[in-house]
């Protein structure tokens, strides 16, 4: 590999660029070192051709700033952005380790593992949705699994959106990894949190089964199936998956956005509910059909259902032909933690490739497996280019690739209509397809009828009154459970145990939906699965008093409620940053999604310490109380300069900072000077008397007799010996 001129360069006087980790159509990713903070980072440098688009650069910077504001342990952090010689770059968290795609390559996850991994993805996605930020490219390649075993991280928040919106503005195309594109993105380009939920639902299906829901020869056929077919239940592809988990996938991947879970927070709650239901879920009911009639019924059902299943069967690859991961080295995290640690560069890179921009990476540009940390199962050089601009014809055979579902595509918005009746099988002539389909149907049905004819007219009975008779499913949406059960039984169909869910709009006990839907033609005796409303879900306000504001918000959201206004006020009993109260209060029952307001403590209010030195004890007490403070039990001490009963000193001092209402002020109250007994110095010499009095704490004043001091001895003292006098006071000595 030739030397990369950026390697070894110091960017912005801060980032020392190391080896190139990955290269895609939109960006090149390098491992770098932040010399200011002494940490490894990933530097993602946009390709030069993108710098020519002011619209892209503006969107890129806006989305990078929005992503940087996301503070969540499950998000690959965006630290910085800038430009190198006019080319935009971002600085991202360096996360050594593989991607979720690598984990899936080793086989499906258990139900518990899949639900846990989905929860890890939904938590940061929920934070993004609450901040008004959509991801737009959720897929296993964008979920990094840190080598240290810490929480998985979602990469490239908002960056795919920047590329998509810029391309959408200039070309009318939508960009994305086709297997994970929500139907409304394909048909109208509309992007809401529900589209991210759809992508996570598809990823959950893949975690449970080890394969994507749909396979086909071309990306456009995958997109067509996304729009026109329901995601199948995971239990149809893998054993041991509870019905509750099937229902979870269905609620996350409903084709109609309004029928899908609204955002990642709702989806996270649904994951938890599904996990709880799965613990006690009973096995599937019913028994296998037996006998000749059942065998004939199966054959005829296949013939009669061929029309509805033909398109799907022609568009679906045989078992084992599921699309593999077609990625650049930027999408694959090797054991050395290179590409994965780059913040999943490949997702947005693929978008740029698909736009057909000049300067897209060629196979020769991609790093070798050794340098990029790509495992042996990664893309071959022939597969290194992730993307191609799709033709506007949805059935162009020239677009066939072996890994259509994994391909990041530039799809003309509206090229697939939600009302289109075409099948995604690659045939361009609908009339020819219809004729062939009719011929096959007649051939199958004719063979079946020949068998019946040989059975002596049993066919006529089978169709008219036997198990082969077909009936129309009654339209039971909006009926009560009792009404719907009677209607289903009256039509000769079997009423299955309903699935019960909460609904904000459908009254309790009312049918929300039925499968098969009303008006569908089915064989008599078919089972009708229904979803019945439990009414508006009630949630209990959690007790969050004394918890941090962040923890309180998380608890309220986890309880199925919405965080409303957060106000702050002083509190003498609750520490700063902790919740004082909620409105409504803890334990109250509310409709799901109701608002709970939080009051957070600002701590105790500050107080100004008054000056009470020299005041009487009572005067000091009143002044301290007026300031909102408490006076402690005073300490008493002798003081020769402060009158008895007055304040010698205080703590804290006057005007001290950091003092709050309710704090205690300590005082030292004067007891006046210390009293000392005057010693007996009668008969001592002047010098001896002075020393004795000094040792006792007195000053000495000598008064000599007018007759002179013949003897030179002390005659008496004032105060007299044995009396009490203030320490430090003067004792008059009379010398005779």
C-alpha cells in the first residue's frame, strides 16, 4: 500500500493522524491521537468531491453538532469537527472491537440475547428521538461491540441523514441500506422516529433468525417487498421463538407508519413487555391434520393460494441463498478493532457511493484485510464497492447482485408505489406474467381435480361442503370480543385466543385487527388471530424523590410516562440536584404517556452572616436569627479587654461566603478578666516583691514612704494580700 500523505500529520495542532483504518465512498477513517487530552480517537475525513456541495457541508456540520450533544453511554461520541485543506472531518470516539454484523455471522442469538441487544440499541436511539434527532441508517454494521465488554454503542447518528438529505435535495433520491428501509422512506422519503423503529425491528428479526426477512436478486426487489409485504414472524424461520416476540417484531415493522410503534422509547417498553410475556407463554395450540382429506386439502390450498404466493416465491431465494454482508472494510470491524472502532464509517460511506459521486472508492482503494482488520469472511475485492445508483425501472435485471439486502442504495423516491400491483420478480411484461401465472394455476388445479375425479366425485363435495370450501373472513375490527367470536364461528372459522394489547384509541374489549384480514378468502376451519384492546394503559408514577434529575427522568420514562416541566427551588433538606417532588405525586395512576413534572433542589439558600462581636449575648442571638441562621451554644472565656457578657468572637466571621440558611454561628462570650489572689509580699525587698507579683500576673507600682525607706522592705500592698484582683491589673507596693 502506498504511503498515505495524511498519516503522521498534525491536524488543528492537536490530532496526530495514524494509520488509515478504512476507506469508503464518502469518507476515509484514520486512527488518530488527541495530543491535548492524551487519548486515541477516530478521524473521519470526508472525500474531496463532497466538499464541492455547500448543501452537504452545511448539513454535515449541523448533524455533527446535533450528534455531539447526545450524551449517552450507548452512543459513539462525536468530539469535534473541522476542516483539513477545506475538506470536512469529524473526531469520534475510538471503540476497539467488532460490530454486531460480525456477531450475527456466527449464528442467531438466543431470544434473551436478541432482546437484550435490541434494548441496548433502543436506549441511545430513544435519547436521540427525544432530542429530535433521527439516525436513518440503523443496521448491525452501525452497532459496535466494545472489546472490553462494556455496553454496545450505536455509531453515525445523523451523519447518514446529512448525506441523504443533501442527495435527496439535489437528485430526488433516498439513500439507505435497502433491507432496513421503512416503506414510507421508499414511497415518499418521509423520515420520522417510526422509520428508525422499523430498522431496529428488521435487525431484531435478523438477530433471532440469522437472516434478513426478505431476499431477492436486486436491491429494488427488496425495496418492493418492504413496501408490499409484511415482515414474516421470526418463528416461521427459527424454532423456539415465543408468540410475544413475534408480536413485538410485527409492532415494530408494521408497514403503515401509524400502526408502528411511535419511537424508540415506546419500542423499548414493548421489548420489556414482550420479554415478560415470553417467560410464562404457553406452547402453540392445535394439532397436525391427518388423513386423505387433509392431504388433498393441503394440495388444493397450495393450488388456490398460488396467485397470492407466486410473486413472493419468485422473489425469494432458496434456503441458504440469503444475502451475505457486502461491505467495505469501513463497515467491518476486525479483531484489531480497526474499522469497528472508527465509529462505523461504512454506513455513511455507502450512502455516498450510492449517489454515484466522482471519486468513489475503487477496490484498489480499500485496505487489505490485514491493515483494516477485516476477517476472512469480509467482502472480497470484487464486492468492495458497496453501492450503485439504482435504475428507475424497479425490475431491471442488470442490477442483480448476490447481496441485495445488504446493499446501500440511492433509490428514486416514489419509484415504488405503496398501491402498485406489480410483483417484484423481474418480469417487465405484466400481461405475459399474468398469462403464465394463470396457466400454472390451471395446471395445478386441473391435476388436483383429476385426483378428485378418480375418487368418485369427492372433489365436488370437497369444494361445495367439505374441508376445501372457501369462505370470506368477516370484518370484525371494531366489534366486541363476544360479537367477533360469534361472527368468526358463524363463518365456519376457528376463533384463536386473542392477543391483548393496550390502545390509546380503541376501547377495551374491542377488536383492533384480525389476521387474516376481513374480506380475505380462506379455507373453512382456518384459524383467525385477533388483537384485542385492553384500553388505555395505566401507569404508576414512580417514587423519585431524593434521586438525581437524570435518574428521575429515566425512571419516569421507563414507567411509560412523559417528563414534563422541570422546575428548581431551594430546599433546606434535599441536596442540590436531587428531586424534591413530582406532580402528580408518587403512586398515582395515570394514562400511559401522561406528563409528570419534576421539582429539583437548588440546595439551601445562601445567608449573610451579621457582625455580632461586642454585642451582648441576647443582641447577638436576635441578629443571628434574623439572618436565618442558628446560634450554637456559646463558649465562655475570660477576656481583660471585653466586658463580661459580650461577644469576644464569632465563627463564621461577618460576611463569610458559602453560608446557607440554617447554618450555625458559634460565639465566644466574655466572662470578663480572670481574677487572681494577691500574694503576700510583706517584709520582702522591692525586687523580691516585684518578681512575686509578676509571677502571679500583676503589674507593680512602688510607693516609697516620705520618711525614706530606711529598711527597704514592703510594708503593705493595695489591694491587700489575699484579696482578688483582675489578672494584669496593677498592685501598689509600699516600701518602708
